[in-house]
C-alpha cells in the first residue's frame, strides 16, 4: 500500500544485460583522467571560452568543436541539491543505495556547466546552496563517475 491507500505493482525478476558500450572520445578521456590522475577535466570552446564539465564535443552556444582541455581542480560551490529519502536502485551499481543521501549540482570554478554528483556534509542537514565543496576520490578507481 502506498500513502494514498493504493497498491504498488511489484514485479521481481532477474535481468542480465551483458554488454559494454563506449563512453566516446571525450567522456573516455574525462573518466581516464579521473581514474589515473584524480583530475576533473573540462573542455573549452575556442570561440566563447566557456568551459564544459563533463566535456562535450561541441559548444551548444556557438556550434563549434570544443578545443582545449582544462584541469578544473577539485573544488567547487554547491549550486543546488536534494536529500534523497526514497530508496531506489542505483543505476551505477544495480543495488539500492542507502538513504538518506545528498545529490547536487556543483559549480566548479570557471565552468559554464554544473557537475551532477552525490554530495555530503558532516550532517546532510548542513548542506546549503553556495557552500564550498571538495571532491573526494576513491583509493581504488575504476574509470567511472563514482571514482
Ligand atoms: Zn562557445
């Protein structure tokens, strides 16, 4: 029963999706830099100078191919966030993520875009828009956004 008195449909099954796919040239470079050097890389538009993180092949403002890679550092500002209270399967792991947890948009210094990621503080109730954030890298990195 849900909170409105209705029933939820529940279907249990095992599913296997045995495939790999390429992240593409730009995302692959981004993920390799995370994994191998703990670097968050953006890419700069040669025309308007906007920097995009995560990187994308072309500038959506100027419609030109992006050019130079930029090391964004590991600090930013919390631009928006939510504290997730409802359990659901984490698409990165296929298992339910323990709740509550924070998820936010981080503005890295110099970036024209916001990086979405899990966010935390000593207490989730202390998360505030505008607070300084620092990336925490795993010791054992696998080349994905959870690194
Ligand atoms: Zn541009």
